[in-house]
C-alpha cells in the first residue's frame, strides 16, 4: 500500500504529466484545462466516497463492507477489522456477564442490587420469590416502596448493616422467614442478600417443643413421687399403707424409665445409618415371641389370635423390628378393654412386599387424630394413656423403624369398632424361603 506522501507525489506527477502532454497538443491553456479536469474528477471521486462513508457509518450493520479500490478499499477494510475486534471484545464481556448472572441465579440466596438512590437495578429469581417482586416490573423502583415492612425500612435507614434483619411472612405464594442483610459496595450502591431460614425456624420450634415435652413428661412423675415421698416421710403410716405408697412411687420410676428408654431408642434410630441388608428377620419366631408378650401383658383379659399367612422373611435389623412390632401389639392390648380381641397377622401385601398387621376391637381412634399419632408425645387421650403408662413415643419409633426399612406405617380405625395398624415392608427387602 502506498504511503500518504507517495500518493500526493503520484497525483502531482500525474497532473504535471497530463498538463504537459495536453499543452504539447493544445497549447498552455489546453494543458492547464486538462490538469484542472483531472483534479476535479479526483475531488468528486473523493467526495462521493466520503459521502458513502458517512452513510455507512450511520446505517451499516455489522458485516457490511463495501468494496472499493485504492485508499477507500483500505479504509473500509481497516474499519471492518477494528469493528470486528471491538465486537469480539463485547461478545466476550457479554459471555462473562451471562456466566456471572447464571452464577447469581444459581445461588440459593436472594440477591438484589440497589443503586445510590436505593432503586432496584437488578435482582435474581430467588429474590423475586422471597420478596414477591418482579425484576422487570419493579426495576428502578425504590426498594422501600416495594418492601414496606417497618423492620426492613428501619434497617435500611439505620445504615448499620453489621447484622441481618429477620423478616417473617414474606413471599407471595410461599411463606418465607428470611434473614436479610445489606452489603454496601461500589459508589454508594447496595447488595441486599436474603436467606431462607424457614426450615431452621421450624427445626428450632420442634426442638423447643421437644424439650418442653420431655421436661413436662419428666416433671409429672417427679411431682407425683415427691408428693408420695412426703406422705411416707411425714405421716405415721401402717406397714401396709407404706407398702402401697412405695408401690406407687415405684410405678412412677417405671414410667420415667420407659420414657428415657424410648428417648434413647429414638436418638439411636436417628443417629444410626440404615439397617443392614445382610441380616434376615425370621418372622415366624418373632410372631411366637410377640404372642407370648401379648399374653403376658393381657393376663388373660383378651382373646389373642395370630395368623401367619406368608412364609416370607425380610432383610433388616431384628432388634429394631421387634421393638416396632411389639409397640403395636402392646398398644392394642393396652388400649383395648378387657374382653376384646387382638389379632396379629403376617401376610403378603397386595402391591408386593409383606405386611405385619395388628387389629383390635378397642375403642378406635377418631379420624382427626390419625395423621398426628406418629408425632412425638402425641396421645389421643392423655389421661387414659397416662393410666396405661404411655408416653406417646411408641408410634414415633414405629414410623421411624418402618421408614428406615423403606417401609411404611399405615393406620386405619373406626370409632367403637377397633383399629388396624400395618407395617408394610417393600418387595426389595423380602427374602422367600
Ligand atoms: N390400638 C390402639 N387403639 C386406640 N388408640 C391407640 C392405639 N394405639 C395407639 N393409640 C393412641 O395413640 C397414641 C399414641 O400411641 P403411642 O404408642 O405413640 O404412645 P403411647 O402408647 O401413649 O406411649 P408409648 O408407646 O410411648 O408407651 C396413644 O396414646 C393412644 O391414644
Ligand atoms: Mg405405645
């Protein structure tokens, strides 16, 4: 490519040569005229290209490269290269930006970016759910116009963002409890982060309930025992009366022991890995043991029947299974009045797998209680259950054991007719004879 000076020199030389040739042919005037016409054509050509160039700058799309000879071809080519370089850079930045957005979208926390006037510049989808906002609709809205909770408004005004603020009953479709914290950045901009703590709050509430329940359950027998002890210490009792009170005290210690044993069993179940699939639970032996237990507990007050309709065994932890099955049997005996009937069945389940069923002709359980029976400490009739020494942990343990064996506890009952408790064990754990 020619340099600028070379081009000027070339044009001057061409003009002189043209002028000279024409002056030889038509005299000096002819020569000057020819040189002038040549320069005019050259000027018009340049102006025409300059105009095209201006049009191109205003309207061209990327990739439009007009063809031209000489310096204009060179200009168009260089311009295209320059634009291509910028475009590649922009695309790269755009790609990084997209990756960045995707990363923030993938975050389990809500993220809102505020400008220096606390207007929403951008937010991710989690923030939309947490705060019930819409990124497009609410863009450039002041956050305090949208999030009007006094606790949050005070928090943002206070300008001390060292600790998060807790907001409850948030969200449009779901109810969230959120920890929201502001992080100032850049030039007076703010990042608002929200973390869903609903689950943590639920667990906290459960833990508090649990501690309250345990304390209450321990306090009752302790109070009763203290009363009896006082009586024994302070009153002048006959040996027979004394014996009676000591018997009552011992019943209360038995209750406390049961409670602690059940709590330990639950803790063990929760802390242990799933039961092995290498151990086989021999059901027919287990059934014999359960029937003997039932007879011992009933003391002849009930008719006890057992039916082994399946010869299948299954893989699991025998001690856990015994504890679960015997819980159901002892419930049936304890809650069924004398003269009633308790039936224990081992059978194939219709949907594959096997079932352990305990049926009784007891008082039955009202519909509304059934879904809650497996909650810890839940008892239908506290006073009746207390008479029988129940703590309300039995069915919680049964459900746990069933779930750990990938099975299920199913309960059906009719008031005045009786109840049916079923532990279902899925086919994957069954071993045939
Ligand atoms: N067969 C049944 N018939 C009637 N009610 C029952 C029967 N089984 C359980 N229930 C009711 O369900 C409640 C919860 O039973 P669960 O076995 O969890 O506790 P519990 O028997 O009171 O105490 P625990 O088993 O810890 O000694 C019982 O208090 C009782 O009200
Ligand atoms: Mg029980």
